[in-house]
């Protein structure tokens, strides 16, 4: 049994090494790769993905896992080894259902579709993208067909990003949440809006960058085991133990993208930097799910980074760095501005109160397409109708509507809900943290984040992917995922803001 | 036969993809990787090297090559396909001789040895490094033993960097060259030395960088298909078609490292950028040998970049950028300073007249160690004795002596001669170019490098690795590798300099 475990670890380590190499190639592609390298890179990334898939579906791996599962009762059920066998077995059983030919076809199709999507978005011409979306929908339906019938076909896609989560559960949560969010937005619309015009002013790019570095260093980003670069679309990559990379973008005429983007990505990075060393080079050295990951980034970006205590700490320094733009803006006015609520067209720029509605819209449309009730051809009209229904806005063109996100072109159907679920998890964790750390706000006000970071490390980060997301939530908060804490959070916050 | 060729290309393309991915990991390691990522990176690089070696030694590849070699007469002997089969067969026959266990052991040993070497050099303590050098010598001897007996065991090592070159040939060339170089240095030492103190002054780092970019852009570096970054040890990597990366280092108190380093690496990069597109994703998309590569970098760095016409073009601009340091230095004084000859301890800082002696010394010692005439323990004393004999200097410590180069710690025995051979090839090509392009100096003086670059592309670059280095030299210059042009070049140049 020890030999089998050692052999398992060795196979899984090689897969982790290949995935890590792939992550570096992906990071490089979005940061430093010269334009001329795109074609070679697509071959290199595809080769690594293919080799990792080969190894992740090998007969030897299957035999080892089967044998180790039989001896599972001999191991501590919460220990690394029991969980490793469990998680690796789940991964294996999913991976072997997917034929290599589908993986290869999907890689080719999405590589092309991503390029076409870029072109379509820049020309705001959905018709260019439509045939590719059709092909991707077809690939998704075939993917679903490889698995035993689920309660809903969307379950199979969702499981790739939020393991164990069911469509019906997400729907129940969203159905309870939607009327509350819509009501809140309507109520806020009737009140006077905070001024946020000062956020659009001259903000020197390098100073913005340096301030972001100052903030995340203070919070606890470990520069020995991470770095930050620029990219068009900010992201976090973790190509290997001790190497967690965030990116940001800087707009010299708008403070928010770099500031809140940097704090957001740092939230992802702290999660990765906090995994227990014993998980190194195993599939457990990852986040529990996309939603749990997003709970970390959103908590730091919004629950901390858009809170009053946080700015009581950092605002004097920010004013000092940007005297022209902020010298005459009071702390309270600044706080009001960064928390201004206003329905808008673009998801990634949406505020805390409206963000989830962007997600619900996307999930509705994905399900309708998967069920065959909505064709790709009818998607733009359906998008615009939903935007009007949920947010009272109609996009003037497809670039600001149905073409705004990269996900579908990359084949990532079932991903969007995790953003909203992440918001809910963040609120649920935040209530628990508030009970566990009585002086939390005072600490933040002093710029001391050690208690908060310590709590997250102990309860979330160190476990990596050992627990399913729902189990992790139950272990840390005592209850299942629930929308109520997020509603309480929003109402608690946005009552006072616009009063 | 067409099917076999297509299958061969597909296998070789995958190997090229893996090697390209490995190159990106190596580039990243030396440019941006945070310190904490070193351990994970060593596993990732080893995994890619192992997989590439597995594929490069597969039985299927062997069968294909054997069958395609039988049908060789049907193909144009100078065409891509004939050369592809020939080069891939040679690579295959070498690779299958080396057991995977040796590859794995060597990777582990050199990964450790490189770290120990860094430590040993920083503490100038050879005794730390000695056991690792013993182990590497043992690995080298075992490597040699995998091959049929050669004229000299060193031939087997040399062949990895300079295919087809024999130890006896290199010795004959070096034996003819050494007395001429030593005599030249002695003659120069008796004449008054040019002043080069102005090269050591305040040179703003960013301005140095920008000037380097200006120069290599003018020469023809293609930024759509390449980039430049900083690293401690400058190098050129070519992780894939359309993606050639150079690095440089900038010393704000010394002009030479960034200036000549940038031009040197650009020489390597132009070679890679100039390979024919038809060679993409094959083993032919590479340089003919390390010496041919070095002939390109040295030609641009020294034959062009340290020439008077070059500075007639660029010196006014350089003076404009650094008025404090160079405003009162005449063009002639500048030319004298950058061409000052002075025996020195460090190979990478050596001038054109003394450089090859550093190489001869290393080759002598490598051969003595391989033959068992010299033990690792006696190496520092032997090094110092040779330094005194060849250059009249004794290193004050091992950091400035036997520990200065990374090569041995990386297992790269047999590499050093290619630097000197590259100098000789550059001179031989340069004589031919002088005959083929009558107005060469005038072009350079006007900053028009198109004729020179065009010649190199046509005669060297586009062929990639299609021809063995000796064959390439014969095709381009009409004669075998020969030291006489380099001697003529040195005497032609260093006569006038110090007169």
C-alpha cells in the first residue's frame, strides 16, 4: 500500500509539473510573448495539455486509485492521503470519460474561436462569432453526453468549476436572491447618488502601481514567492509551489482598475500562497473551487478594500500620492464614490450591488442554449431583453453586450455562476469571521491584517483542494451555502451609503 | 514514403514543441521567476526534458528514420526533406545510446552542482564545488563510454556542441593560433595603451537600454518576433518560431556590458529570426552549431560593433545621449578605448586579442581532466599556472579564476572551444563578405546594414541546421575552417590602434 501511494504520488507529481509548465506558458502569453510567437505557443500549450491528459487517464493510474480506494478505511479520513486518493479518483473518473479526440478538437476549436471573438468584439459584429459559438455549443453537448444523465445537463458543465454543485441548487439560491437585489437597486436609484467623478482624473500610472504594491505588501503578499506584471486582462496564475503571479492593468485616467484589480488578484494569490506545503505537486495544491477562489478575491477587494476602516488606514497615503485629484476629497466622499451603485453594461466594471445580476443573466442564457431553447442566432436579442429586464439598460452594440466576455469563446460554459457564488461565500465567511475576530475593524483601521489573514489561512487556504466546496463551507461556517448573509451585507452597507 | 515523412514530421514537431516549452521555462527562470519558484521549476524542466528524450528515442522514430534513409536517393540531397532525415537520424543515433537513467542522474547532479557552484563562487571556495566537479567528470566519462571509441574521448563531448568537429582538428587550429596571439599581445604591451577610463563613468541605465534598442532596431532586430529583457547573465533563447528573446545587463557605471552585450545577443537572435519558415517545428530550426552561432554574435559585436565605420555612424548620437561622459571624447579616442587590449582575468570581459587564450586554457584543462591526468583537486593550481603562462596573470582568488564560469557545473564539458572557433569562423566569413559586398564599410558608415544582413540571411541564417558546420563553411567561403583570417583580422586591426 505504501508502494502504491508512492507510485500514485509520482504520477500525480508529473501531471502537476506538466500543468505548471502549461501555466507558465499561459502567463507568458498574456504578459511578455511577442505577437509573432502566437502560433508556436498554441502548439506548445496543446502538446502539454495532451500529455497531461494522457497521463491523467492512464490505465496504471486507474488501477492504483482503485486499489488505494479499497484500502481507504485504513487512513485518517481528513488526512492528506485519504483526501488525495479521493480527489484524484474523482478527477480520474471524470477524465477517462472524455475521449482524447474530443480534447484535441476542443483545443483547436477554442483556439480559433478566441481569435475570432477578439475580432468580432473589436468590430462589434456578432455574426462573425456565431458559427464558432454553434460549434462550441455542440462540443459542450457532446461533452455532457459522455457522462451519465444528470438531474440537468448543465450540472455536468458546472461541476468542472464548482465540483458537486447542482443547477437546481444554484437556481434556488439565485431565485431567492434576485428579487432582493433588484429591489435594492430600485431603492438606491430613488436616493441621491454619490459623486464619483474624482475617480476619473489624472492618476500617474507608476504611482498607482507603487501604491498597489504598498497595499498588498502590507496585507501580506509574499514577493519571495510571487510577482506582479501588467496584462490586458488581469488574472492570477500559480505555475508552481512558491510561484504565484498576479497581473493588473493601469488606466492613467481612472483609479479603480489598478487599485481594486490588484487587491482582487492578491486575494486569489494569498489563497494559493497559503496552501499547506504537504500538498506540493499533488492535485490538492489548488483551490477548492472557482467560487471559493472568488470568495477570497472578492472578500479582499470589496469586503475589505471597499470598507471604511480600510480607507481610514490608507486614504491619507493615497491623498498624499495624488494631491491634485484627491486633496480636496474627504474620506467620506471617497468612500461614497468607490461604493457608488449604478446599473451598467459591463460585468467586470459592475458594482457590488448589481454584479450578481450580470451573472444570473448569463446563466439563464447558457441553460437556454444548452437545452436547445435558444439558438446562437437569437442570442444577442435574448441578451438585450434580459439586460433590460434585470438592469433596465439596453446595450447600444454587441461589443458592450453579448460579446463582452471571453468565456464562451474559450469553451467555458458553466463558469459564470461561480462568480456570484463567490460573492455569497465571501459574505457567509465574513459573518463567521466577524464573530471569530471581535476587533476585526479596528485591526483593519490600523493596517493590521494578520488576524484576518491568519483566519483565512487556517480555515481556507491551507486545505487547498482537500475538501469539496460545500464541505469546506460547512466546516468553516457551520451551514450550507446561503444567500442571506450577502443580502444582509448589501443592505447593511448600502443603507448608509446613499442616505 | 509520403505517409512516413508526414508521421516523422509530426513526431519531430512534438519534440520541438516540448523543447520550446522548456526554453520558455528556462528564459523565465533567468528573468522573472520569483526565488521561491526554483524547486517547482526544476521539477517542471526535468519533466519536459525527460518527455522530450523519451520521444527522441522512441522505437517508432527509429523505424521511420531507418525506412526513410533507405529511400534517401529519391530526394534532392540539399532539400529540406533529405536534410531533415539526415539530421534527425544523426540526433536519433546519438540519443538512443544514452540511457534514460543517465539523463535523469545528470539532470539531478547538475541542478545541485549549479547551486553549489553559485555558493562556491560567491565565497570563492573551490573546495565546496570539488566533489560536484568529480561527479560531473564521472558522468562525462560514462557518457563517453556509451559511444564507440573515438580518436579521442573528448571528441564525443565536443560533438554535442560542434557536430563533426574532432579534438585533433581543434588542437591543430589552436596550436597554430596560440603563438601568433601571444606574440601580438606582447607586441601590444610594448606600445602605449589607449585610455579607456571614460567608459567607466555615470551612464544612466535607461538611456543605455534605449540606445541599445535604437542600435539593434536599426540593424534589423524584429520586435514583432522577439523581445529583450534583463538578466544577470545575458543570453538568447528561441522558444519557438517568431519568438526570439535576448537579455542584457546594465551597469550604470560602465558602458560596455549593455552596449556590446546587446549587440552580441542580437547577433544570435538575427540568426534565429532568419531561419527559413519551412524549417518550423523541425530539428532544422536551430543553428548549425554553437560555433556558427557564436560567429554571428561575435561578428556583430566585434567586427561590426567595434569598427570605426560603425561608430562614425552612431557616435554622434551616443555623445548626444551622454554629454557629460563623452562630450569631450573624440571619435578616435572612443574607438581606441573600446578596442583597448589588456590581458585580464575574466573570460567574458576579455578583449578580442586575448579572448581565445582563455578558451585554449579551458580546453587544455578539460582534456587533462577527462584523460585522468588532472584531478579536480589539482585544478585550481593548474588553472593559475596556465593563466600565468598564457596571459601573464595569476588570479588572486578562485572566484576570479577557476570558479568564474557556470559551464562545468552544468555538465557542459566540450562547450568552451566553440567560442574561439566562432571567432575564427566570423573572420573567415568576414573576408568572404568583404569580397562579396564591395561597399560594406560605406554602408555601415551610413547605418545601412541591409547588404550585410542580407548576405548572412542568404548564406547562413536561412539554412538553420541543414548543413554540418564544416560543410556550411565550405559552401559559403570555399574553404575549411582556418585560423589565418582571424590572425590577419587581428593584425590588421591592432596594428593601427596603438601605433
